[in-house]
C-alpha cells in the first residue's frame, strides 16, 4: 500500500502564518515602527500602518491609546512584589550554598 507523503501547500506561509505566530520581539518592533509612522506622518491611518507593518490593527490601536502589553503587566495573583521575590530567591540561594 502506498502512503502519500505530506507536502506543504505551495502558499503555506500565506495560508498558515499570521501576525499572532510572529516572534514577540519582531512584532513589538513592528508595532513601534507603525506607531512612529502614524504619529510622524499625518496622512497615514492606523489601518494603513497596520497593513504596511504587518501588525494587527487592534493591537496598534490599543497601544496608541496607552494599553500595556500582557507580558509587561504583573499578574494580579502574585502575592509578593518583585523586590520581595528577588530577596526571597537570594535568601534561598544563600541557604543552599
């Protein structure tokens, strides 16, 4: 019995890649460039900048309005502040050595 091998569609990248699968630093840099383009070029709309720089229009809109990225927010379920957490980690490492 012949089992066909899986070959990707000729336009695999076109059909299966989105800006959501883009590495965060690349998408972040594109969002920053798009924001600068919108602010410096009065004629460039958000939609045009999003299309030009390959970023979601909603992400661009939210960032211009001042929304903080998810990975920069501190989760509300954290019980310790960052400095308390660092101090505790140093203390545990000191106990270990």
